């Protein structure tokens, strides 16, 4: 009898503890109204929607979680919007790679543009900094740029010539971290403009995207190196 009860208890525990069959996953796709618009980067907006750049469509798009899409055409033709990020002012800020501008769009769709001081600077990635400003890469100008929400621009030249900084993100240490696509380095810049560079162990790995991880380190992609990289705030 004791053996029977023990066996029955074990079976009940096994059934209760057994994982349920996996639910079918659903993937939804939403076609853009503008053909060939080449959507590039997407960011969460303060309004609960997702905002994205349309590189060839020369538009900023908005899609809510129900899939409703709204598009906003940029005042400058063929400006090539690329990176986008939410700012501390409740608006979205984006780079205009071909237009050599930084753009700002409110959640109501009002667009403002700020021309960069250096011609051919090719702004790409953009991120909100801990100082309330937006920080962005200038792959053509070999600089890191900073723009306040009032539109005041400051530029910082990188020590390595022709390094082509691409993506940028805020780090857990209060600095901004960025990839140097041709320079094969990860860069760090403080809000005071002090730059430090870290050379990657794999040559010509073309570091591309970068993001802060939950472990307090920075994680990045290496396009040609076919690797994912991790760098601590101490540079390891």
C-alpha cells in the first residue's frame, strides 16, 4: 500500500510538473505603403509606438502595436535617414546620412532639421546620452557628434584617421560607446569629449552594431570577423 501511494504521488507530481506543449508562434508582417522605401533602423517612441527610418523612401515611419502605419516625408529630398533614437525631450531624433543633417520629429509628426557644420560627414548611428543630448557617429567626417535638444552641435575628431565610426550606444558607465568599422576598434567617449579606443584582437573584423548588455558590458557585432564581441567598461 505504501509503495502504491508513493508511486501514485510520483506520477501526479510528474504530470503536474510536466511542461505543456509549446504554443504555435505567430509572426506578423506589415507592408509599407511606399514601395522600395528600405526601412533601416527602428526605435521605441515615448508614445508607445515604434518609429523607423526609411532610407530610400526619405521618410520617417510610425507603426503602432496594432500594425497601423503612418509616414512622414522629410523636407530635404534624398536625405537618406538612417539611425533613430528617442530623445529626452519626448521627440525622436534621427540621422540623415546623405542630407548631412540631424533631424527631429515630434510624435505629432512635426519635423525640424539641423545641418552639420562639416560637409560630407555622413551621420549614421545616434543615441541618447546621459547628459540629455543626442550623440551620433559621423562615418565620413571621422567624428563623434553631439547635439542638444535646442540644436547646438559639437564635434569631436577621432584619433584614428579614416576609422568610420558607425553605431553608438549609451554605456552603463555614463559614457558613449561606438564601433569603428574600418578602424577595427571600439571607441568610448565621455560627455566631456575624452576619447579612448580599444583595438580588436581579430584584424579587419568590421565592428558594426553595438548595445549595452544586462551584465554591465557592451556587446557588438563583427561583420567580417563573423563574431559577436563583448567589451567591459574597463576595455577587456
